[in-house]
């Protein structure tokens, strides 16, 4: 089984990213036949147009994200809940 982790935060040091990294290295990958990949949504133009325009031509983050979605069996979301938001 291949799991794709998606964090709602674009900050590298966010709690959401930390939770996904912990799940990947401490829990999920210790199960047999289970792998986990974490998507980098901060590279997508919807979240960071400057990064996308600066790195255009090196790799296409949109195609990478589509490939990750197509190849995974399940998705693990790490999203912050904002009370009264």
C-alpha cells in the first residue's frame, strides 16, 4: 500500500508537516508492504507563484503532484482546524 501525505501548511517547520514526517518514519513505514510519500504543495503555483515561476523548467510540480495522486492507494491529510474561523 502506498500512502500520500498532504499537509495543509506550506511552512517547512509546521506542526502538520512534523506530524506527517513522524507518521512516515515512526509508524506507517514500520508496517510491512506500506510506503509513504509526502507531497510538496508549496511548489504548486496556487500556493507559491514566486517559487513556481523561479523554478519553471527544472521540474513540473503539477505533473509530479498528479503522478503522486495517481500512484497512491490512500491519502493522509494533516490539516489545522481553526476554531471560530
